[in-house]
């Protein structure tokens, strides 16, 4: 009467039912950790660095918060205007442009100034940090400036530790974008004035390949894509997107145009990583394309109706692509396949992207709100 107590089939089924939950991939737990109100629009994703979150506002004020609690550590003097989109971190300092053509470095811990340099031309785009060298683009045209399309923007290499200028190069551009760097070569995107060019959408632009000693120009490419929003260089190509919303790929050795891709609608920026270009357009689609060929690797459609497009630059961490949409939705996609992992609807009314560091995700809004989420 006891012969079925040790039925092998029953034991196998029971064991399977016990173990299956251990192998099922569950949705992550996402919670609002803290939020604050800065009082004016946030146009640059708040920067997460060490134990701190640094946020800048359209009024040129910089705030430092504890990354875990959101407690305010310090805030800059409201009488000093910094250019909010120019902030970048180097070691224990943040570096930022100040109205009047000044570039300053401040301690992240207490906000005190470490060094300053007068470049004579304003820095409104983010510098590029490579080791201890800060490569700094400048502009004569931008919000809050006395716009001068005839101005000659300078490009400088600065020692991030001391603020000493290593070299400066005057260009024929009135505005320079944040550069890209690969194999001891800088790829500098700029806009210049040419009265002979009459075009409704776009305008004269150029990309310059410059050795990092500042002396040797390898090649220049000129086009009519208008202001360059972002540029990325890898082993084979130099890829950029401009005002015309085409993705362009130049041969890295020669500067020759290799391919050109219509994004279909407004495209705010792009991210390049390991030979792949990630971008989104106002078609509400997100794409991953090969930087070498322009071939589409995957395409993902954001839900939520018309114009719920990706904002700013997405972020890749540990094989996951994070992005924020115009309607405040956060998406996590598999970077390799574009498959959705999770999504979260927030109250963020954003005009820029997000920041991710470890399990901390930060967004900033057009209303000056900053929100920190913990992903478990």
C-alpha cells in the first residue's frame, strides 16, 4: 500500500516546480530614491560621480547632492553664470565654462575653485577628457552670447591637473562641437560662415582630423548638414549627425564619405560604442546600426503615441541600453538585440537624456525637477 510514496515521476515533477522560480528572470524593482527642485530647466543630464550628483540649470547655477539621500551639499553663487551644458568631470574636479570666455575647475567635494584659464571665447559645449588632458571647444554663437558668425573659435588642450594650456589652435569655424578621439587623433566638428551657400535646412560645416599634438591636420571634410549635434570615431569610421538629421560616416583614414543615412525625422544626438551607432528619431523608433556599413542591426519602437521619441544620448551599462523619452518613459533594452527588458513611466518632463551609474539612475526635467531612481 506504500509503493507510490517514492514514485520517481512525482518526485521529478515536484522538484521541477520547486526549482523553476529560481531560473525565471524577474522584473527588477525600481523605486524613487529621492527628488529635488532646482527652479529652472535642466538641459544636461545630471552627472553622477563618486558619492555625488552634480546638476546644472539654465540659469547657470550648479548644485551638488549626496547620491544616496539627495541632501544638498553645496550650490554655486547665483551671481556667477556658468554655461550649463559645458560641465564635465576630471578626477576629483568638475570643469565648466563661465560667461566671458573663462574655463574653471572646481573641487567636487566642496565646490571651491582649483584653477581658471581665460580662453577669450566662450565654452558652451562639453569638453572631452582624455587622460589628464581636457580638449576644449569654444563658440561665438549660442544662447546668451552676442552672436558673431564671423568669429573664429579656438580649440585648446589643457592640463586637467593644473589648468595650464598645452596648445591652442584658432579655427575657421564660428562654433565647435564636443570632439571625438581615437588613436591619438581628434575629430573636431564645426560650423562656419559662407555667404555663397543658400540652403533652407542645414548650413556649412566641417570635420577636421587633427593629431593630438595640435600641429598636424590629417584631413578635412566639408558639407552642408548644418550644426553638428554629435560625433563619434572608431577604428574604421567617423560618424556624425547634423541639423539635417542624416547620419554620416566618413572613412577615418581619408575623410571620404562612406555612407549617409536618413533618420526619417528630428534626431537629437547619437551614441557610438564598439562599432555600433545608437540613435532615436521623432518617428518614435530607436535604431542600432553598424558604424562600418550603416546596416541596421535592430529597430525598436517606443510606445505611447506620436512624438514619444528618445531624448538626448542613451547610456550603455553592462550590455543594457538605457534611454529616456519625451513623455518621461524610461526604457532598458538589450544593447545587442534591442529587446525590451523593462520600462518605467515617470513624471519627468525632460528635454535631455539620463545618467546611470551602478544601480542609480538620474533624470532632470524642464521644470527644474531632478529625480533619482534605484534599480534592484
